[in-house]
């Protein structure tokens, strides 16, 4: 006597195949994704003005000149500042002083001279609480310097840039980093907060959490459902 209907048997086989595929997917996630989340790394604290996507804009500073950007976000985790600077002459670049200031807060640090080109990373004094301030780059040498930035509409931030008080188009690319090594999973709240800031809070943080939760659940569930349907249809085709 048959143990069950053919359709029921095919359904059980499809469910078993989907379960095996889901288990392999879960094991792969544990092997690859979890260590990636738990691995300590240097995290980004804030990106007031991102680097250009395609076209680089250079802001020239003569000796003694300063370029200032307003509405620069600085957080308590902002312990390092990174920006790109190029020498204006073949003899090497001058000393550049980075000054961050806001109400009740100021940080001053200098980049040594004689560089050619590259990324400068300097230690700054973080504020006690998140704030919006001004970032000024001052040429403290005897030759010109070129600060790398962007004038692309896609990457220009809400900051306004002035060189010696004269407004210019574009932003000087700068990012603030946390000098401490932290796991990506521990930085998730800050990452979501940065994402909300990029939309000027049009997408609130709580909505980003919901979307992330739906993605984390929806991708594996959708994969399992698609695998089950494919296996069921394949078994039905073979039976026919």
C-alpha cells in the first residue's frame, strides 16, 4: 500500500531540500559574516564633506591664507581628521594648520611641511558632545598648498567654504575617524545615525533600523522560499 500521495511526497522532498539549503546558508553566514562584524577596525566618526566621485577640485592656499568651512559636524568619537593636500610647488608643501572651533570648543593641529601629495591624518581634540562648528585650513609656510575637494552636486555638503572670507564653490574633503579599533557591530548605531544625517534626517534613524531588520530577515526567508518553489517545480516536472 503506498505510504502517501505523490504530491505530498514531492512537497516533503522540496521542504527537506529547502531546509538543507537554508542550513548551508546559515553556516556560511556564521563562517563569513559574523567574524566580519566582530573584527575590530578603525571606524569613521563623521564625514562632513566626502571625497569626489569623479572630478577633483583643488582649493589653492597662498602663504598665510586660510580656507574655512562652516556647519562641520564633529562628534566625541572624532579623534583623527583626514584630508588630502598637495604641494603647490616642486619643493614640497608648507605646514598646514587645521583649526576646529565652535562655541566652547577648539582644536588646533598641524601637518608638517615638505610633503608632495597624499592623505594627511592628524590627531584632534574631540568635543564632549556632538556639535556643528567651523573647520579652517591655514597655510603656515612660505609656499602654496592645494587642498583636495569637490564641486560635484552629488557630493557637495551643506557646508559653505570661504577662502580668506571670499565664498568659493565646493567643499574641502575631510573625514573624522575614531582612533580606537571597534567591531562593526558595535558601530551600527553610529553608522545608521550617519546615514540619517546624509538625508538631513528626512529618513529617521528608527526607520533605518526597521529597514535593516527587514533586510536581515527578508533576504534569508526570500532565499528559502525561492529555493523551495524551485525544488518543488523541479520535482513535479520530473514526476510528469
